[in-house]
C-alpha cells in the first residue's frame, strides 16, 4: 500500500502527525486482524506491506485515511482533501518478493536522505526497521515471521537481516517493486511469447494467471441472484409467504419450497451451506438433505419451477 498527499503535498507536518497516524494504524491492524510486515513514513507518503487474515484491506484503509485526514485538518486548521485519490494497492506474490519488499520499504528513509546510513536507520522511529532491530515497538507488526527467514535465534537473525538491508542500498529505487511494471511472460502461443503488464500486480506469470482466474470467478459470483430474491421467487411459485421460509415452520408446501431453495442456492448459484442454512432457519446438514430432495422435486416438476431457473440463468449471464 502506498499513500501519497494530494499534489504530492506533505501528509505529515511534524512528529505528532506521524505518531497520530501510527497509533491509528497500529490499532486498526489489531482490530481487523491484518498483519504488517513492513512500513515507513516519509513526509509526503507512507508505504506499508500488509497481509489481511480476516477481512479486506479496503476496510482498514478507508478507516485509517478518513480518520487521520479529519484529525489532521482539525489540528492544522485546514479543509479539503489530504490524500491523492485514495491509495495505491499492489498485490504481491509472497515467496519471491516478501523479503525484497521488506528491505525496499525499510530503506525508504535512507533513499530519501532522511537518515545517512544503517546506524541512523536503526534508530529512525517512523519505520518498521527499528522495530525489527528491537529499538522500537509497534503492536500489529509481525516481527517474528520476518526474522525467522534469517535464523531461529533473535540476535543472530537481526544481524543477518541488517546485513541483508545494507546489501540493498546500492540497488537504489527499483521500479518493479512499486508498480513501475514488470512485463510477465504468460504463455507460448504459436512460437510467440505472450506477455502481460499490470502495475497492480507483482508476481510471476503463473501468479498473474491465477489472480485473473480468481477475478473471473469473483465477477461471476457478483452477478449471481441475491438469495433474498431467490426466496421470494420460490415463495411466489409455492404460494407461501417469503417470511415463512425463514422460520422453523412445518408443512408440505414450506418443506418443498425450502428444498428447492437449498438445491438452487447451494448447487446452482454457489452459496455456502452456512449462508443458506441461516436464511432458511435450518442446519447445514439440513441444507445438504434439502438440496438432494430439491433436485428430485425439480426433475419431477420442471414445468412448475422453470421460471425460477430461467431467472437464475439470466442473473448469472448478464454483463
């Protein structure tokens, strides 16, 4: 994640601003179950390497930037936008790039001339490097995982990590690590190498292709019929109240309608058993049994339920 000031203006005017941003950032990492592997704050931008474990990063970033911008504007008696757009997000393949990014981000203060060498970098309070070296603390930063790459004993691992960082000084600014663009070979077609470029992704060809496939699946799921709409359609055909299908009521009509919903929602549309169970007021095992029974009911009376299936097909194929 790279956050910049609008028109490249400063987002931190003093250490109080940096501390305010850091406190909010640390708190949100813990609240949202997000791991931070590297971070550094300069004057006009902040650079962070994050790994979500529970929710999406967008939720954390919106709360972080909105809350900080309000505080900043009040403190400095200003109004208007503080950040350029929102932030730049780059998806990174972990194995080949994790340590390279940790090093690159933590060398930001040295490249910017804020510190002159690794000795000063060890004490720079606005970077995760000092935390890895044991000079500072920042709740939410995953120190153990990064140091584990360099050894099991903490002191030795810190020494090896510092040498690794020092080796990166001569590499300078690396465009490929901040979205400057890596052309990636995707496949060989008719003797010709097909390449792709996307400055939102940092990874090998296989990783890019995997993300592309996952995005296509996600887009298909986004087009699927809402579960509430399916319940309403089935209720109309079965001539029962939609609310009754979410309650623990008995009766042949309600039982048949719930079975149809279980089959269409879980097996045709792709909703999880847990989601369907919650909507219908039954157990997950009940969803499995209902789906099997629903498939049989549809086969026996496809004419009755044909309209519902047609609506499902339209919702999942519409552009």
